[in-house]
C-alpha cells in the first residue's frame, strides 16, 4: 500500500464559537500544519475576523492554515446581527438562542464541504459541536472530537453519571466522593456538573454524548505529566482511540511575536505592557483575569479592587467589569482608584494579551478563574495560580492545580455565585481575603518557593511533552497516522471504516487500526 504523507491530508477544524474553544482549536491547526498537513478552520465571520491575525502570521511562516467562513443563523433565533461568540451573550435567553443557532449550522457546513474540490480527510469537531456528526456520516469523513476542558473534569463527570451519584444526592450542595477516580476528590453538584445541564438543552446534551460515543477518536488538550492517569481511565471508559496532544499553548509551539493577538486583537498596546513588566523585578507581578465569559458581581469586583490595592503587590488586571458607564467603572473613577494605585497597577479594560503577560519573567502569579486554557497557560509558563473558579469545569481545574499538582493557592471561593444567598451580593472573598491569598501566593518563604519550583518543573515537563520524543508529540504523530489509515480505508470504499466505531467491537477495531497507524507513523512527517 502506498505511503500516505501528512502533506496529502486535509483537516477541517470546527470549533465551538467561544474563545476558550476557538483558541485551542487554532492552536491545534498550527500543530497539524507544522507537521505538514493542510488545515482549514471553519467558523463564522465575526470569529474569523478575531482570529485572522494569528492565522495570517502562521501563513507568513509557511504553514498551510486557512480560515473558512460559514454564516451564523443567530438572528433566526433572536440574536442581534454580529452576535456570534459566546462572550457576546448576556442572559440565559441569549445562551439558548446561541446554542439553537449553533446546532443550525449543519446545512451551511455541509454546503461548504460539498463545494470543496476534494473531500477533507478528517473533521475535528469541538465536543460541543455534535451537529457535525451527520455531515461526516453522510459524506464519509473521519470525525475526531476535541475536548476543551480537563480530562480530570471529563472523567469525573463520566464516573459520577455512571455510578448514579447525580441521581442519588439530594441537593446541589450535598458533598459526595467521586467514585473510581485516580485521586481522592470531594465535590458537590454545584461544582462538578457536566456541560449542557440546564433546562432547554436536553436534546443538545444527548447529542453531545452520542457524538462523543460514536467518534472515530478523541483529542485531549492535556499531557501525561499532569493528567496521564485521567487520560488512560477516560480512554478505557469511553473505548475510543484517545490522543493527548497538549498543552497546545506550549510556548515552544508558537511564534512569540504573534501571541499578543491570540483569540482577538488586544485592547491595549502589548508593547506598553511588556515595557511595564520589564521595569518590574522577576516574579513580582500578579496577573488577574477571569477569562472571556465569567463576570464578577459588582460588589465582588470592588472587594477585589480594594484587596489588590491593599496587597501592595504590582498587578495587571484584565477587567471586563469596568467598562465606562458600569457600576464598577463608576466606582473606580469616583474613587480615583487608578491614580491611587499609580504605576503599581495596570487595568486592561477588554481583551488582554494573556500569553504575552504569562510568558514574561516578571509575572510571578496568576489570579485565574481556572478556565482550562488559562490553567494550561499557567502550567506551560510555570506561573503559580491563585484559584478563583466561577462555574462549570473551573472548580475541577482548581482541584487539579491545588490538590493534585501543588501549584495553586485557593482564593476561598466555594460555589458559583448563583448558589449564594441574595444578601451576599455575590461576595465570597472580601478585600481582606484577597490580601491574605495574594500574600500566600506571592510568598517568597519556603512554601512559596517550593510552589514556584514545582510550577517551573511542570512547565519544563510541558515543554518536553510537545517536543520530538515527548508524549504529546508522539500522540499527535499517532493521531495523524490513524487518520491517514482511516482515510485510506474510506478511499478503498470500506464505508464501515468510518461508520463502524459505534459497535461494541470498537476496541478490537481500534487496536487493528492502531497497528496500521503505528506502521504508517513511519511514513508520516514529523
Ligand atoms: N484570553 C486572552 N485575553 C483575555 C481573556 C482571555 O487572551 O483578556 C484567552 C486566554 O488566554 C485563554 C482563553 O482566552 O486562552 C480563555 O479560555 P479559558 O478556558 O481560560 O476560559 P473561558 O474564557 O473559556 O472561560
């Protein structure tokens, strides 16, 4: 059989329309293109515009990555024209409309794929894009699923569901142990529920599960040194070929000059931020960000502002809550907060060049909402975390950072703010709590230095994982080999090669494919 080179492969990547999902997918595009494959990221016009700078930079490096646009039917579901990203949704009704519109993208995707001169060899769909499955089934395209949260979270939700724990516990705050889990973990429903667990998206939740269960393989944005036991357990539980190819944000994989525009154009001059960081002592600056979606309630944001001021620590705060005309914005202006803090603190009102900041040697701590990308970015850059989860998988990332990896300090948040009594007004960490937590994280005593050392060691391991000879590098090679096998099978007219994976014999099939993939690996460029 003729060898298939990576250069012959064309991957279509279809991210969910949310920053925390598009960014790792564009990273994956870069990874595949670096191996010689042709990659097209299919997204909507607004999201394509946000990511064009990074993709153009990759093309200037000679990588064959393109962005393809398909329309977003948001207005059909009550969304304003141009609202195409999850970070533009402001209430539950908009979220519902958003997901209904996302599911409706199936026809536009199929039109796009059938318009291509040649069928792509593989479609990588975000796990939250199960509507891509019928398109792949109809057109005979190998389908891999990319998961964007941690495998700790995926496995935990899987075990809690399988063991009926969610059905057994009485309330959202009743504690339970996560059964059959590689590490001890106590949680509750408020802090350990899967995605799509709200009213109105029941069908979508079933679609997500079915699309994962029938995928040709799973891609995890993680690496063995942080989540090896979770990856193995998840692969066994799902019976799918699984490839842990992360962290896709590892600095070794990126052109540092292009990272300032990652996900969107920064709302601040990255050069100015870098000069400011240059003037600070090593590991002295705390970077504060709650990602693209989470917003602090007004009173909590003000407690944080006061705490950061009192901490005496230099800081950069990517603050979404302080846009002009907002309660927090007015409070900051009325207090003369920025004048008071002076050169010791920088507020970025909008999109921050996060990876540029984390990569700077003056950054010594990251107050993070523990989105999985932020978590991996902290790990890959060796920056200890002050954990402040808001919802969803973020509490799992906190447990991993603090309890398993020993590179984090808890801020004191225990539940999503929607579970607090109204009189709390969303406050879980007072200004005094912020001062205490910042001091603990930035501590230069024995404990703090040991934490810093562990963080640096993990970053070094992340670097090794993605380099030739590393586990993530090898998994990506396997993944490319696997796709080229499946593509060859499909090209032979063996339709079952694509469709058969939902049979109980899957694991047998998989090991057969693995042998062929291993052989093919030799002919895949690396
Ligand atoms: N991000 C950024 N600038 C910002 C806010 C976020 O570059 O001002 C990036 C961040 O580096 C990460 C992604 O957006 O890659 C957010 O993903 P994450 O999983 O951390 O959180 P989410 O936004 O999905 O809650």
